[in-house]
C-alpha cells in the first residue's frame, strides 16, 4: 500500500520544486510520519498529485536515495530505508561560536577597547594590496608542486634575520617553521614534543585559550603565580618540579604586562636544563613594547637547547593572516619538520611571500615604529579620560582597570557589548577561583578620539550598575 504524502509546494518561492519535495519527504521520514519500509508513490503518481513534471519528482527521489533515506527496489517500488531500532529524530543544536567566552563575534570590525586586533585605520592597506597582488601573480606562474611544509624559504630567512636583529636570537632558517597563527604553533609544539598526559607550568593569571588548548591536548596545566618580576619560578618548582614544560610570556606577560626579570629567566633556564623540561616562550607583544626598550627574548639566553620560541604577525599586521612561526633548537628541527609535513603544514604560500617581501623591503620594522608611537598616544588619551579610576599604566596593549574583589567583571563586559564596547574581563585569566582578581582590560589600539569620553563614561556607569 502506497503511503499518501501531505506535501505543499510554493511555486513563488526561490527554492526549486524538486528541492521542496525532497525537504518535505525528508522531514516526514525524520519526524516518524513515514515509517521504515513505507512505500512511496511512483514518480508518475506523485507528479500527478502535485501537478509537477515527472522529472521534478525523479530529481527529488534521486537526492533522497543519495542520502540513503529511501531505497529504489525496481518493480517493487520505492520505500523508506530501514532505520536502526529506536532511532530518534536528530534535532539541530543551536549554533555556538567557538570560545564564546573570549570572542563575541568573529569577522566583525573591531570595536572600542577590543584586545588583540591592531589599529585598522593605520594599516598600509594600499601598499599591502600591491604586495599581495604581486605575490598572487607570482604564485600563479610558479610550477605546480607541493610547497615546503615548514614554510616558504624566503619568509623563514626573513624571520630568522628579524629574530637576530630585534629579539637577540641567533638561529638559521632551518630552525624556523611557519604556522597557522599562535594556535597552529602551539599545536605543532604539543604534538612534536609528545606532551600528552604531561604536566606543564602555566602563568597565573595566564591566557585562557592557551589553558584550554593544553586541556584539549590532555595536558594538565599547573598554575604558577606571577608577581612584579613575572613567573615565580620557586613556586613552580614547589608545585610541580617534575613538570614536562613551562609556557611563559616573558617579554610582556599576558595579561599583566610585566617583564620576566633576569634572575627569574636564569632560574627558569636552570630548572629546564636540570630536569630536561621544555620552555615554550610565547613572545607576546614584545615587538610592541611601549615602556622602555624591549628585553631580549628568553631564547637568546638558552645554551642548553630547551627553549622553543613562538611568534605571530596577528598583533602587528593582522589576525586575518593566520600567520605565526616557531623557532626550535637545532636538534629538534628535523622532527618538527616531519610533524609539520604530516599534520600541520604551513598556510597559504602567497600570503607568506607577501609578508616576506614586506619584511625584506624594511616596511615591517617601519610599520612597528609607527604603531608604537600611535599606541602610546592612544594609551595616554585613554588614561586621561579614565581620570582617577584605579588603573595599571599598561598591560601589553591594554590598560587594566582594577575593580574591587567580587565585582562581576564578566557580566560588565557582556553588558558593554550592547553599547559597542568590548572590554575583556580579567577574572577568566585565573585558573584558581580563590586567586582571582576582578578587572577590565581596555585595548588601546582602535580608539577614536570623538566617542572616547562617552565610552569611558558609559563604562564607569556599567561598573556602578552591574558590578
């Protein structure tokens, strides 16, 4: 017995009639109105019932057959496919953006106080567009082959030269691997070093996304307190002397902005050398140090080959490039290259060649100098607008607005989004609930003079009402 179908078609809709039929039958099957084994009308009968061409029904049936919801059995007709016993309809889960606690809207233009995004109004778009166009044309004319999974040789040469000049690191291009941003770099390090199941020190407070990445990699983060000199190495040794690694931001600690002192650097290197642990140096914003001269990278002091240095172009050029790099000790270069080739090859070659040209012609260092001057002016403007509020002079490229203990900084930040403001709450940067401090990190990169006074007044009002 054929099963009658209750299908209605909208001939004014943009959706083709065949697709409307497919969706209607699909829904009837998934909702249980068409049971497994039920026979469907023939093409001719359903076409006559709906007043459409037989070919239209045939297209709908063929698409349902492709998805294995129905089965064509020749002279026996077309039937609903058997379903597993007790199979229930699958409800579509509501969409949730990744890391919703840290990101509020991907691909949207930056708003006031947003962290992690360089100044949009100061980027040399015209010049960059010309370089990108040249790189794309050159790539199109190149022989078709697999690119080096470690990254384009010209970019790796430029990065090695930049690290020697700006960060005091002596290395060769063979030690550089280009990655898909910071996340790609950290993933490559965790995979290559085989840290699954290990323990690792992490700064407290520390980057929440890095902490989440470690947990997803089945690594146990051990929070180690940060004070005015940076990571308290002695407390890390006391808490977990047998840790397999430490992940640190020695240049400008994220989020407090302090620089790891020389004594602490030497203590950290000594611990790694004695125990065979690794130090993962996240060179967070060190090229954009606004207070004094940037300290040399921790890797520049490494004599035992224990430091793996990570850098990106996200904060200096654009996070949309998704471009980062890893500098590894010479003895690890071959192993890292093998893992990159199999699991994490370098991203878009045209973008790499464009960045290489940007660096080779000196534009990158000039751009950094301009950005430092601009960000210093915007920092001072924001400090002036905040008046007598309790603030930290600088935390990376943000000002830290302190809040009393117990203030709901995350709730304030969530409410601020409705007014076009995106402060970052401080409390989620702490792993241990008992050590959490409340505060708001206010990015200085994309400030505009005209709405700044109103934005600061609105923020202070939210602190009073919501906190």
